[in-house]
C-alpha cells in the first residue's frame, strides 16, 4: 500500500472503511464470545444446583456421570 501521505482521498476513505469494518467484526465476535460465556456460566450454575457433588469431580468423571444419567431418561 502506498504511503498514507501519498494516498488519494478515495484510497484514504476506502482504508478507513476497511478499518471500521474490521473493528465492527471484532466487536461482534466479542459480543458472541461474551454471550456464550454467560450462557455456559448459567448452565454450569444450574447443573451444580441440581447435582452439587459435581463440584469435586474432574471433567472425565463429570462427562461419564452425565452420560449415565442422560441415557436413563
């Protein structure tokens, strides 16, 4: 890309639009990550309230426990 001082007004406008687009995309990705994190925290809290002993379980044990319980439904 040419030196910014040598850019035409159209080139500058295009570059600024690209930067704004990238910033908007980054904000949207962050919003999506934040929403997913919030949902996962809520789901984990519900799970812990129903099965309190899972707090002491490692992830493999938790997965096995859930598979057993869900198969029985």
